C-alpha cells in the first residue's frame, strides 16, 4: 500500500506540472512570448517522442515501428486537406500518451524522490504548453479546459487497468502523428518573420523573432526533454 501511495504522489506531480504548463501559456497574453513558449514546447515534444514515447511503444512490440510510419503518413495525407485534423490528432495523441504514462507510473515507478519530482516538472510542464498551443483555433478558456482534461488522463491510466496490447499500438500511432504535426508546425513557425501587435491590436512595439532565436528556444526545449527523461 505504501508503494502504491508513492506512485500516486508521482501521478499527482505529473498532473500538477502539466496543469501549470497550460496555466503559464493561458496567462501569457503577449503573442511574442506565446510564440517562444510554443517553440519551447514543440522542441520538447519532438524530443519526448524520440526519447520516451517511441521506446515505450516499441519495447517488445516490433510492429510498433510500422504503426509509427502509418501515423506519420496519415498526417501527411491529412495535411493536404486541412491542418486542423493534424493538430487535433496530435492533441489526441498526447492524451493517449498521458493515459499510457499513468499505467507506467503505477507499474514501474519506485518511491518519489526530489530528483524524480524535478524530473516530473521538467517533463510535464512543457507538455501542457504543447496541448494549449496546438488548439489555437479555439478560445483560450476552451484551450485551457481541454489541456487540463488531458492532464487528468494521467490518473485515469493509473487507476483503470489497460493492457500493453492496447496502449502500445495506440502510443505507436500517436508517436507518428505527433512527430509529423509538431515537426511541421515548428518548421512553419521558425521560417517566418514576426511583427507583433501589442495592447489589443495597437501597434506599439515591434519584435523581431528570427530563425536563430526560435531555433535556439526549440533546441532548449529538446534539451529539457532529454534531461527530464534521464531524471524521471
């Protein structure tokens, strides 16, 4: 029972961290800062797919690699019709990843430690930003509510028993979907030159967001993901 309680503390740390990530994005009104947070989160997401989701999805499941390719190609095809499908699919992929993470935490994690707690914050806080940023066609309050619900799927996975025969294929498909969508979005963002209007549409200040700055922020996000994977 004690070990189980420790696992639930880890789950709580993950949920709170992801919730805070969404809250930070929600409270950030300056579009330039939001762009930087988006690049941070997208760089993080790409690294998490490569370092965390794909290894978990393909462990003892070699067919997972084919499902990753299928998910990636499906998003390429969907991109010819609408970008919204890809973004919502990526959000769904993050939701599936959270359910699977809840399962993993309750079956593999040991007692919580300061290092694990820091790793949880580093690992989940940017994910909340990613969920929020992908839902850019919705109102901020709706985006925040959905991001919060996605965070709450972690304890769902921890409580509801789900077999690997279900989670691994779903995670593999999600990996391909997320990898394409966030990669394509990141390339689109960093290839543009931004002039931002501040203070409710009034042009009061110009900010130049160049490729070097945005790429550096994305790389920093990837480094955070790598460190968090080592710590968690």
